[in-house]
C-alpha cells in the first residue's frame, strides 16, 4: 500500500485527521485491533497497520475520534522522513523545543529509548541512540 504519510501539525498524518470518527479512519486501511486499557484502567482503542508502520488510537475518555497517530517506519514533514533523523535536526526543522521532562523507557530486551514532548507542534518523539525511532502525532496543546 502506497499512502503518503505527510504530517501536518495539529491536523494529522496524510488522510488520518485528528478528531476524525474512528469508523471513517478504519476504512482508510486494513488495521489489526490491539485495543487495551490505559495505566489507570480506562479503555483505549488501538489499531495497527504494519505495512504502513502506524498505530492509531482513540483513548475513549474524551469522546469519540482519532487522538493520535504513531509512526515508526516513515513520517514525512516538508518532504523529509522524520524516522531516522537526528533529534537536533528535527528541532530545527519544526522550529520547536521540548516541553517538560525527557522520559526514559527501558524495554525487556535492554533497549532504551527517550521520549521528548514537542507540545507546541503536537509531537511525541521517541529517540534511540540520538536518532528518531518513532513519532506520535497528537493534538496541539493549548497553554
């Protein structure tokens, strides 16, 4: 499947628009249901498409609608793939900086990644060895 996954901050990724009804989103591609519960027990609808390298989610607590798109293979911004890009280059490209504390996540296989929140552009950037491993696209937070 060849779908252009171009990120528009505050809008979404390609045809996947933040706030879009999930029934409409799920018609855009074949997704595997990976729904679960959040850390506090609230239901969260998660759907994955390995071919596109994306996961989409609706946390179901703020009304229906697409809340996030998480990309780990390719995510274009101004024609450039953000996946594999050095973090500093991303900062310059989007003209934004980190908000809050950087979080460290350790996985069972000893993999370590760092999560950087760029709230002003609606991005949560996961970094491994200084390079972007994946990007979560979210709504832009109001101050």
